[in-house]
C-alpha cells in the first residue's frame, strides 16, 4: 500500500534521522555579538579601544587582547534575561584560575557539541602555570539591565605570561564582569551561576550518546544541527541542556523529553491506515462465493500498541461503514463492488497525550471462482484519506534557572491528505490478517473487532 504524500515525508524524515545517527557529525551553532533577544546596542567600540579598557581594569599593560584586533566590539544592555555558559577550572588550587563565578560568558549555541580542546581553542582560554585548563562549565542567567561588552574572541598565540599558544579564538564572547562598559560593579549575582557539569574531554551538552532506542536517534539528529543562538530551537535545546546537566547519572529525564520531539509518532498513522484498508479488504474477501444481492456492514475495532525504547505506544479506535453489491454468475464465478468510509482516533499516552484522527474513503472490487472444493478469490481497492495529528510536547520547568522557565508546552497540528492504492502482491497478506493480532518491534498490539452485517 502506498500513502503517497505522507509516506514520502515520513520516509525522508526517518532517513534523515537514521543517517544522522549512523554518521554522527556534531555541528556547532552560530552566533553574532548582537543577536541576544531584546538587546540594546549602546555603541560600537574597536577591539583596540577595548584592550585599553581592560588594561585599566586589570591595572597593567600586560593584558592579552580579549577581542580580535581589527574587529568591532559592542557596548550593549539587556532588556530581558538570557542564559549563557561559562567555563572554569576545578580544583581552583592557585591564584589566577577561573572560578565558577566570573566575567566571561559565551553563547550556549556555539559551545554545544564541542570537545574541551575545541572550546579552549575557539575562545583562546588560558593555560595556567601548572599546565591545567578549564575543565568545567556552568550556565549563567544574565538578568535584564546588565551593560556589557560583546565581540569576537581574539587569538592568543603568545600569551603575555609566557604560557604559550592558547588558541585561535573566533567564538563570540561577552564580558559581564566588573568594569564592563564603564559599570564599576558586579552586575550578575553569584546565585545566577547555576547548573554545572564537566567539560572535559567532551563533547559537551550532547544528547545522542547518553540515550538509547528512538531517543538516541533523535538525540543524534539534534546533535548534528547547526543551531542559531537564541532561536526557538536553541531555547528548546536549553531545556534539554538543563536536563542533561541536572541528571548526570540518570538519562531517563532527558530521554523522556527527547522522545516527545521525535517524528516517529506519525508512523502510527500509517499503521492505522493499513489497518483500515485491511478491514475493507477483509470485508470484500468475505463476499467471495456470494449470491447476487446487496450488502451492508458496520464494523469497529480497537488496538493498543505497547511502546518500547524504539517506538511510541498508542491506542487506536476505528469505526467503518461499508456497502456493496455482488453479482453471482454461471459456473461458480462471483463479481462484486463495494465502498467504505473508515474513521480512526489515535491516542499517544506516552507522548504528551497527543491525539490524532485518520479518515478514509475507499472503493473496491472483488472476484471469486469456485472449482469444486477449490475457491480462488482476489480483491482490489483504492481511496482517499485525510489525517490530522495534534502533537503535544510537554516538559515541566526544572526550576534550575533563576527567573528563566525551561518549561515546554506546545501543540503542533499536522494535517495531511493521502492517496491509497493496493498492490496486488500484498492482497493476500492484507485481506486475511490486517485486523488480527500483530507483533511489532518486540511489543504487543492487541486488536479487538466487532461487526454487524446485513445482506
């Protein structure tokens, strides 16, 4: 059976997921110095001028250029809070090592999926006198009303303290510490540096490697997406990042959230449409060897599919009205035609209580020929269907980020029309067993059917 439009889309989506999981290529996100939502740009400042500002803040000329020389940095002010990420070292066993609370912050989108070595190189993070480097990360809630500098991290290939080549830079970074943009105070409370995790060796903030089953496939797909900083997708991934960091030894909370993002639930629609077609073909098949006359059938069926790590469980209830006419001929030949209207409702209990419907109109024909004890029969059908899924994605707020909700509550409505035709090579399989018990992906599919027939 071919469900043309819907099947093509689902097949392409599934192929993309499987290919991403099989050839897992992690992708870093993108960011600019001024793409934070609600950001007010006070003015542009050259990186050379900013170097002078930091020399004043640190009270020495021996300062590595924090922003790439020859580029422009920006003095900016937040009008709403946003979440960034900071790296630091643990244990902090000597002066000068970066702590969890500090002035330098980065956009999460650019750091997500990178290894520790890539993070250190992209932001030219320090090499300390004992040879150690930053090995931890913390999320940072930068509140509204904070004034700071933003720009491109400069290369530090010959550090002023003689520790050598720190990295080529190039990542976007923000300085929100003391003296930022002329503000002689600490603007971000220490309590806003929350949700910590290891950044060594990385890659950090990835989902696929921690998960299994269908969640691992979706997680691997998300890991390979180049995400724009502060986009809708980036905000959704922030929710996953928090689950990732707050449950370092238990992947279940992350897996439950990721499974809700999977397009796999749409595959249930195809199984239900197959089931509908089976009901109709089964009704036509029962007309084999009938006498001339009209017939009407009302039937219903319910099925419950137990979910697993690979597929999402669902319950489907189907109803159908069918009618037709048979024409008995000579020498054991019977021909007939029929039509059906079938409707199904789907409920995904473990996918945010998502619901869906599938309605199908079908026309078909059957023929049979009896030769003594032998009966030969066949059926053919085609139709038009309409499907709709209200997919609910629900993740509770973690409460981990001060003033920032990580809750996701979203309903996506997907509507699709599709054409059905029956492949003659599949008639035997569809006609006999589509309404009966089936086993799929190691889970149970219980089906119950009742019908009323008038001839």
